[in-house]
């Protein structure tokens, strides 16, 4: 393979210089330049790393995303296996100005955020989970999914603050914020980072801790703007067995659930979390509630909710890892469908959510029988932002905002624009409903890990945008990370 690409690369340069009508029909000069970069990378890497081309199975898994709507066919993929090789790759991509993407768990739903037609980097070989009981931390490789991390930690008696669906990646979730079952107790995932091992955009390898003022601020919410993270050092917390699961309810229980939720929130029990999902699928509206309590026996916080008869589902004493696995198979799977998400806040406008999901769900379903329109309300404790210091996200810690994730699943690619438009319209409608309701949401930050492409930076990072732009210019004057997609400062 290396020899073939080498020859192709040499040939490419000849073509770019002298042109060839037949070949340029198949490969335009920009495609050939990318192949050339792939070759350069392959030559520079140590034995720990590898470059793959289509149709190798490694290539296919490197470009794969949770939803096919955010998977793109890159020219090649590279699996770095050492920090030094990540550094080498970034230097080559920067000097050749080649577009690229960095993927951890591949759960970004915006096309181009962790996918590319250029060079796809998959971090999967950074797969170590190491408990350090002396420092009270867990070192976690930047290519792991939360399912892998929880499975490894299951027998250790400690846990970290991370995702609620197994396939979501450690890197995207932690670099973007990270709402967890443990968030009311310990804050966001980014509030529970003790350090990062980072390859800067110019290839310099560094460790970032709270003493690095600007990078520490920027990495906590700044996603891929400041380089490629290879390792996270996460604070650990004791973990016993937990109580949790999922129940589904009939539509005529809506009012009862709404009332019980208000009551649930007023109890301020930080060990308790619920995710309430309103969805429209197969011509029907349904309600699901995911329950979590951080002990084998819950307090009385769920009493009102549990009095409401469920139609199916089950809740039990189990390990944390088991809960995440079971929720993922029940509700966290895209089943090969296309997916976009958008973030709004304020579970308080419950009726507006119900109305939007029903009406807009039915309309979208008429266009594609695979449509599921859902809204997941995530009421956390009011003090959720009190567990950390200033960070890129959230822009204002004095003000609690609870993200709601609105999502559409569909199958017909001709509806890509329609679904994105509907999603934005639904979130705008809910925002208006919240304002009408008298809520102070004008400056509420949208959670960028749930935000639809095209959302203005100011809506997510608020007054932090200016500082983040300055840090970006200082850290990445050549704009190497601008060659990768995503929210850009
Ligand atoms: C089914 C589902 C469940 C979800 N559940 C939750 C949840 O419980 N809580 C929550 O807060 N969010 C949740 N999310 C949102 C999730 O946090 C984001 O989609 C997140 O970006 C996914 O991370 P990833 O590593 O899987 O994504 P990827 O698509 O691999 O990457 C996302 C972004 O991170 C960047 N990135 C990846 N690796 C690196 C790296 N090593 N260095 C620098 N940049 C990197 C990418 O370039 C990209 O911009 C969920 C999303 C889905 C689809
Ligand atoms: C050449 O390929 C690049 C990358 O795939 C693409 O963005 C560009 O539009 C193509 N140009 C032409 C003229 O086809
Ligand atoms: C971690 O990655 C290495 C290198 O790709 C691989 O050999 C090893 O099997 C992986 N370990 C696990 C637990 O997946
Ligand atoms: C980063 O810290 C690790 C220990 O966690 C150390 O092995 C490594 O040498 C440090 N790297 C740099 C560039 O300081
Ligand atoms: C819960 O917290 C809110 C806001 O901090 C407070 O107003 C309320 O009194 C608390 N309720 C209980 C039962 O502690
Ligand atoms: C738990 O509920 C789910 C959803 O109804 C169902 O698929 C599963 O079989 C149930 N498990 C048990 C052990 O009852
Ligand atoms: C629904 O999606 C599945 C999986 O992508 C696909 O095979 C099927 O054709 C789709 N059905 C319709 C009606 O579009
Ligand atoms: C997808 O939508 C287009 C345009 O509405 C339609 O022509 C096509 O039949 C649809 N495909 C499927 C599989 O339903
Ligand atoms: C939603 O879209 C409709 C047109 O389809 C428009 O009339 C309405 O104003 C939009 N709502 C918002 C809040 O943008
Ligand atoms: C790489 O970037 C860092 C951060 O801006 C800077 O401190 C360092 O001097 C740069 N290294 C080189 C070799 O340019």
C-alpha cells in the first residue's frame, strides 16, 4: 500500500504540474493533493500508527459516525498510536494546508464537525483507562467511548463524570461540556478534569492544568479549537451500585408527569436525575422517563413520579455501567437513521414542548415514515454550575440553564434541509414560549454539543467569544485547527 501511494503521489505532482484530462475526471487536483498528504503522513509515522484507504475495514470504521448524515468519505484515515505521531500528523496537515477531522466517539451530528473529505484522524488507539488511587484521578485516553470507560471502572469502586449513552466519546463530550447522571452532584464533565495532555496546533506536546490560565479556560468548552487532546486526567468519585432504569407512560399521564416533575425539582436531591423524553414516532406520541439515583436505594424524591402507572420498562439496582448500556440499547441507538439535534433550555415550558413534538412530529412523519421527533428534558439541580471556575462554557455560571436536546431521526436524504429547518423553527418557537412565560432566557447559553450547525457562536459562548478569539489567535496563529470543522473561534 505504501509503495502504491508513493507512486500515486509522485504521479499526482506530475499531474498537478502538467495536467491530464482523463485522470482529472476521476480525481481533481485537490483530491490528489490530499492523497499526497496521506502518503506523507504514512511515511512519517512510527510503527504505533497506521494510515488506511478505502475500502479497508479499518478505514470504514474510522470514518463511521453514529448517524450516516455526519459520515463523509475521506481520502484516507489515520489511526495515531502515540502522542509524537499526533504531533507529526498536525505538522504535516498544517504545512500542506490539508483539511482534516478528528474523531473520538463520532457522535457529532453536524456534518463536517468530526468528518471530512480530507484526512480523517481516528483517536481509537488512545484507549487506556488507568485508575490512580493516590491522586484520586483516572487517566482516560482520548479515543475511548464512555461505555468502554464505565466497563473498565465497574469493578474499581470509583467513577468519573461522563456521558449517559455508551457510544458517546470521552473527547467530544468532555471538551464541549458534558452533562452526566452525576452533574447535579459534581458539575459538568469539564468541571471534573484535573489535566489534559494536548498536542498544540503547531505540533508541540504539552500538559495543561489549572495553572495555564488561557488554555485551561479555552479547553473547557472549546472543543477542537486548541489542538488535539490525547489524554484526560479526570477526578474520580466513589461509586456504589445505583438504582435506575427507564419507564414508558401513556399519553393520558402527561399532566401527572408534569406535576410530579415540579415536585421532583423542588426536593433538590443532587443524587437524583431524570431525563424526560417526549417523542413522536410511528404515528404516535410517547413519554419515557429515565431514572437515576446514586445509591442502591433511592430517597423519596421519585415517589410522585413512581406513583404514576407505567406501560412498560423497568428500574432496578444495578451497576452504573449496566444502566448506561441498557439505556443505550433502548434509546441511544440511531439504527442507521440520519440525525440532527438542537439545544434549547427550560423544561418549564413543558406544554410548548408537548405541542411542538406532536404537531411537528406528525407533519414530518407524513414525509418519511422513519421519522422520530423527540425532546429530552434534563432538569438538574439549580446549583449545577457551582462546581467549577470560569470556562469557555457555560459563559455565565451565576445562572442555571438546563439543556433540552431536540432531535430528529429520519431516513430520506432528500429531507436533510427540511429536518434542519424544522428543528430550528421548533427551538425558536420554544424560545419564544419561554420569553412569553416571563423566563429570563434571552441570554441563556445554548449547549454547543447539542447545537445545530449555523447556530451563532454568541448564542453558545456569550461574552466569552471575544476572549476565546484572542486565545485562538495566540495559540494557533496559522489557523491549523481551522482546517478541521466545528465551532470556530
Ligand atoms: C445519542 C447521543 C447521546 C448523547 N448524550 C450526551 C450526554 O449524556 N451528555 C452530553 O453532555 N452530551 C451528550 N451528547 C452530545 C455529545 O456530547 C456530543 O455529540 C459530543 O461532541 C460527542 O463526542 P464524540 O467524541 O462522540 O464526538 P466526535 O464526533 O468524535 O467529536 C465531536 C467534536 O469533538 C472534537 N474532538 C474529538 N476528539 C477530539 C480530540 N481528541 N481532541 C480535540 N478535539 C476532539 C471533534 O473534532 C468534534 O468537533 C449525546 C449525543 C448523542 C448523539
Ligand atoms: C475537488 O474535490 C474537492 C474535495 O473533494 C471538492 O471540494 C471540490 O469541489 C472538487 N472540485 C471540483 C472542480 O470538482
Ligand atoms: C487498545 O489499542 C491497541 C492498539 O490499537 C490494541 O492493540 C488494544 O487491543 C486496544 N485495547 C483495548 C482494550 O481495546
Ligand atoms: C505530561 O505528563 C506526563 C505524566 O502524566 C509525563 O509523562 C509527560 O512527560 C508530560 N509531558 C510533557 C510534555 O510535559
Ligand atoms: C431548593 O432549592 C431552591 C433554590 O436554591 C430553594 O429555593 C428551595 O427552598 C430548596 N428547597 C428545599 C426543599 O430545600
Ligand atoms: C425492561 O424493559 C424493557 C422495555 O420495556 C424491555 O425491553 C426489557 O425486556 C425489560 N427487562 C426486564 C428484565 O424486564
Ligand atoms: C426506513 O429506514 C430504513 C433504514 O435506513 C430503510 O431501510 C427503510 O427503507 C426506510 N423506510 C422508509 C419508508 O423510508
Ligand atoms: C425520498 O424523497 C424523495 C423526494 O420527496 C422521493 O422522490 C423518494 O421516493 C423518497 N425515497 C424513499 C425511499 O422514500
Ligand atoms: C416557523 O416557520 C413558520 C413558517 O413555516 C413561520 O411562520 C414561523 O414564524 C416560524 N417560527 C419561528 C419562531 O421562527
Ligand atoms: C507552539 O505554540 C505554542 C503555543 O502558542 C508556543 O508556546 C510555542 O513556542 C510554539 N512552538 C514552536 C516551535 O513554534
